[in-house]
C-alpha cells in the first residue's frame, strides 16, 4: 500500500461507491425527470469537449490557438470534468506519447485493460518533469487553475448542482444524476481512449504502436476514437479526417476558427496521409503473401513494390508541385511557368488516380 495514491485513489473509490449506493435508492423513490437527465447530458457533453478540445488538442498538442474567451471556456468545462489540472493532464499525456507502449508510458496496455483504464491512477506518480510542460507553466490561466484546482473544481461542480436542484426542486437528483453519474460517464469515456482505443479496433495508419481506430469509441468521446490516426499524426487538430467520421471536436474547432475564436489550425497534408496508408498497406500485403508458393509470390511482390513505390513517389511530387505553384503565385507573374506547373499537376493527378485504382485492385486480389 506504500505506492497507493491516496489522494486520487480515495476520491475515485469514494465517488464510485457513492454513485453505486445513491443511484438505486434515488431511482426507487423518485420518478425520473427527463429535463434533469437532459441537463446532466449537456453537462456531460460540455465537460467532455473541455477535455477533448482543451486539455487534449490544445494544451497537450497545441494543434490550434484559441482566442482568450474560448480558452477560458475550455478551462472552465475541463475543470467541470474533474480530471486533474491542465498542467498535470498534459504532462501525463505528453509522457504517454513520448513513451507509448513502454514502461515509462503511464497508462501502457501491456498490464491489461484495467491498468490502462483506471488502475494506473491508483499508483503514486513518478517524479513530475517540469520540462515536459514548460510552455504551459508560462500560461497564467493554466498556472492559476493548477494552483487553485481543488477550490475551482468544488465551485464549478457545486454551482450546476445547486442551480439544477433549485430549478427542478430536486437537489438529490441534481447531486446523483448531474454530478455523480455525469462525472462517471465523462471519466470512463475518457479512460476508454487510454484502454480500449489501444486494444479494440483497426490500424490503417501505423502498426508501430498499439493505438487503434474505433468508430464506436469516437461516438462516446466526441471524436477521440480515431486514435491510430492521432498517434501517427499527433500534430493534427483533427482525429477523424474523413467527412463521414464522427469528430464533433474537429467540427467545433473549425467553426470556432470561422468566428474568430480559433486560429492556426494545424493539419497534415492529404498527400502525406495517403502515402502513409499506401506504406502500411504495402507492409500488410508483403506479410500476407509471405506464405505463398513461387512463382506467384515473386510476381505479387514485384507488383506490390512497383505500384506502391510509384504511388508514393507521385504523391510526393504532387505536394512539391503544389508548393512550387503556390510560391510562384505569390512572388511572380510568370504566367508561362504557372501554366506548365498546372499542366504537370493535372498529369500527376490523372496518374495518381490510375495507379490508385491499380493499387486498390491489387489489395483486393491479395486480400
């Protein structure tokens, strides 16, 4: 027990027990108030967004720059989530990215689901490394929240309970549903990213780490479930990069930028993403044909390497020409050069479409 984190451990055990005891009693003796449940759900959404947009995509990874008004809002709602200060949260998460799947990863998965989901918080932390979050320590809002965290958590969570209790004449329900149950859902949905999002899903962008993409977890976590992409391209403000992927955090950050509340949204170029997908598919296909007999194995290997090399090279050329064309537009009026570059761009796009079709056909053939 000497390594037990009494502060966090006692709090986590205490509120889980309080919820397990109070919720059944409340439900037995009190009719459900749908408006109270809706209010609690809205608090859950805002608290979760405070973590995903604030703690995660801004403070930890600096993928965009919020207006001070937006930053205050994100800090407020992330405090509502009761997951530690921004300084501590970002420290642990940067440590996780730096040492993913090793013993220095605070929530590495090799010790099983429950360790990465919850039990790692019951252990005393190793020494705090100020250098890992030196940029955040200079932020006066972050420093203020860190210094006064307990008081801020108490106030930020008590006020909604009192307001909802007064509005619905149900202070017990406000405490059980809007505080304990809401906090339970925010916590476990967030923790699923540390646990299930490293265990249950697919790895289209990289097999070099345990993080996976899982659309269902994205639904529970405001878009955080596309974790394989995130660990591969952590500097992107998006987790879901396809239009059909649910990433409400991405949408809200983008909308904030349109209203002047966010700027400097960092993204990974589409050509870089496509190259990564081709490289990963190539690795998977080469492994898949390894057991086949000659000469089919030699023929398939030659096709896989040839098409993938051409496709990766052309995608790289595409980005180079785009950059060249953008530079020419800014600094020159050489219309002939712009015409040549546009023609090259059209040719490359046609070649990439053609080779992409060949690559998809080959992937189906090998699969």
